[in-house]
């Protein structure tokens, strides 16, 4: 695989932003229960990213 993790993450984020910018999707995301689930998911993602950084630093 020629693409490193950072480039892959960047492409995924750009694709996600294109989807989120759709007004129909924005209406669903703005629902309080969906927003709460997204917030919790992002918190978990941050913990996973921090763990990966620690693993990389230990190598």
C-alpha cells in the first residue's frame, strides 16, 4: 500500500465532509439523539487515537 495512514485518514475525512454537507444528512445529524451518539463516538475515537499514538511512541 503506497498511501500512509495520514493520507488515508485525510481522504476519509474529506469524503465524510462531502456527505455531511448534504442538507438532508444535516437535518438527520442535527437531531438531538443522533448528535449525542456522534459525540460519544468521537470521544471513543479520540481515546483510540491517543492509544495508537502511545503505541507508536513506545516503538
